């Protein structure tokens, strides 16, 4: 059992350091190209931190394991809201209610809610097929096209010019992804001793493991007072998970949707985004605690049900 724990610790270290480097590189990219940091967080960082979900879910679907594949997509979105956003609201509530970013965050949350509704409606058909994939990817491309240069400058622009921002961003994301892989490998080996269904593993262990890049990157961004990168990463990752990963894996083959309460949980946690559009700063920290508590109860329910 020593090796899995060592992998877990090394993975965690890479996650934290890689997240710090990636956020710095993203700030540099935003400054150099005149693109809002929120938009960089929503696209470049969100894409990079969602690569573990893409790799894990695609491999699972190819193997015919719909439980892990589908559970990872849904569970990662639940973790991003309940755990990642909840912790940021608890630790750095100002990140979630930045006055200058409120309209942009509200617009992005509305898009996340719409994407979630589309995903749930198609999933309620019982399968994700080519039609689902075409619709998901079409909406995803439209969202990227409309948001790429529309975000406001919600983060302070650094006075210094950050050298080699692209290399920092790519290198940081690579470290984040490698760290997530090592950590997930260690956690998976530790969990092998337990008799748990693949869907529960996908919704919990795998989803939590692949959401760690979002957690590390967004928390570091929040601590560095980059609310655009922090919020954009969380919301962008959710859209990427549902529409891009779900779309890509629906094109090649028809995938049955596992029957359980995961879609209802996804709906409830997604509705939990609404207060971040309208809530007063004094309420954000309390609501963050509610989200984290709800996520802990959700995970406990998965294993005890």
C-alpha cells in the first residue's frame, strides 16, 4: 500500500505547483493578446483542466464501461459545483461576487444551466447517440464563438510582462494533468480492495480525481485574486464536460445512460449556481458551506445507498 500513497502525494504536489504556473501563464496570455482573463479561464484553462475527464471518459466508453464514462462526466460537474465552487466561496468569497464580473458570471452561469438542461433532456431518452453528439458539439462551438472575445476585464492586469506565457500555461497544465493521473492511479489502487459498482466509482472516486485540476487551478487563481480565471475555469469545465466530452463520445457509438439518481443530483447542484448570479457578498460564504456540505452528503449517499 506504500506505492499508491506515494503516487497520491506526488500527484498532489504536481497539481498544486502546476496550477500556480498555469494561472500565471494565463494572466500573461490575457495581457499579451488583449483577451479577458475570464475568457482565458473559460477556454484555455478549462480545456486543459478537463483533459483528464476527456481521457478517462473516452477510454471508459471505448471499453464499453458506460458506468465510469457517464458517471465521470456527470460526477465531475457535480464536484466542480459542490466541492470546487463551494470551497472557493468558503475560502475567498470575494471571488464569487466580484462587482465588475457579476454580469459576465451571470451570463456564463445561464449558459451552463442551458447546457445542463440540454444534456439532461437528451440523457432522459435512455441513450446518447449520434444525434446527441451533433447537437452537443454544435452548441459547444456556438458558445465558444460567442464568448471568446466577449468577456470583460474582470481581473487586474499585471504591471509586469510575464515572460513565455504560453510555455508557462502549457507546462503548468501538463503538470496538473500528470499530477491528476498519478493521484487518481494511487487512489484507484487503494480503492481496489472494495467491492463498488463502476457507476459509483465513476460518480465519486474517478469524478473527484479528474476534478482535482479544476480544484487546484481555481483555488490558486482565487488566492491570487484572479476571479475571472477561477470562475471561468469552473464554469467552462462544466460546459466542456457535458457538451464536448459527451458530444465526442456520442458520435462514434450509442451509449446507454445508466439508470440512477445522478441526473437529478446534477440538476440540483446546477440550480445551486443561481445564487451566485444574485446573492449578496455576505451570503456567499454561507452558501459555499451549504454546497460543500451537500456534496459530502451526496458522496456518502452513493456509498451507503
